[in-house]
């Protein structure tokens, strides 16, 4: 994750989740649909907290789900909970860009 967010030419939105987390599982289809609409403008990824304890410590994730948005290698936004499709779009819209 560290290398991706540091070198990505577009914003990176990450969902920290767990397979035992009911809200995480309920949010997954919505996030997948959002990701498909962002192709080439925003990278959307997922980090399983049970398999990545180092990332959880590094990015200070204290609950799941938690969303993080990195721009130019900096963590710009981190929030526990889920967002609606409109909220996701509002979050990334000012930072969206096309990679040519």
C-alpha cells in the first residue's frame, strides 16, 4: 500500500475492511460499483485488516470499515464508517484526474 499511494499519479481511495464485518460486506458492492465508474481517474482498493496488521498500525486504523484517501502520497482523508455513492463522489471529485 505504501508504494502505491506514494507513486500513484491519481488519487487512491482505500477501504480497510474485514470479512467478519457486516457493514464492510454490505458496503462492498457499492464501493465496487463506484470503483468501476472511476476507472483511470481514481484507484480504489481494499485492505483486509486481519491480513495487514502493519498497515493498520501505520495508518492508525482503529475500526472497520475505515476509508482513506491519498493524494500525491499524503493521507488527505480518513474516516471510519461507510459513505453513500454521492458522498464518495463528493469526496474524490476535487481530486479526480485522468492519466494520459
